[in-house]
């Protein structure tokens, strides 16, 4: 690979994100789970009662994928569907007590992975990276739909 390619910020972001996903997949498999299951359980731990549609939006997958994912987690006794009080077409997702131990292990695995990834990077540099990524995210969330970005003057 050419040196300028290796130093392209967006290619590096893509590569690092892919490598993180690959490693998280490996760790999830050791637990007999998938990264998608990890993500769903973590989201529900932070936001109990999300609808399947809300989870699909957060995970950037189709609602049918979430339905299948929830089917498997429900069969494992980790998640339950509850009817929405205002709209009977909506299912709200809640963790069951059995999910607590899984969440503790997922959290431990995630913390170990995060520590490994940032090993050797000073805290001040980490803060700069976080601030830059948050700024990029804000910029991207402000792009109007179906537009072409113009070169800045």
C-alpha cells in the first residue's frame, strides 16, 4: 500500500472500525453469541423498553433482522417482548434477569478490548481523537438528505 493511502484519515477510520468489529466478533463467538446480540443486549441495558423498530434503527439493520435476533435471545431466556401500552402493534424489549451475567461478561470483554486498542496512546491524545470524532459526527448529522457536499472555499 502507498504511504499516502496508509495515512488517509478516512481509510484508517474504516480499517480500524473493521478490525474492531472482527475482534468483537471473535470474542462474542467465544461466549456463544454474536456481535449483534452483544449490541442489542447493551442497548437494552442502557435503554430498557426500546421497540424492535428503534433497535433496528440503532443497529442499522432491517426490522426483520432484529425480530430474528430477538427470537434467539428470547429462546435463550435473555430478552422478552412486551406489548406497548399505547400501540398494540409495537413490541417493547426488556432484559430478563438471566441477561445480567451475560452483560457483565460482555462489558468485561469490551473493556479489555478497549484497553488493548488504546494501549500506548496517551490520555490527552485519546481525548483529542474523541473530540475530533464527535465533531465529525456532528458535521455528518447536519448534512441535508440527498445533497452533494461542495468543496469548501
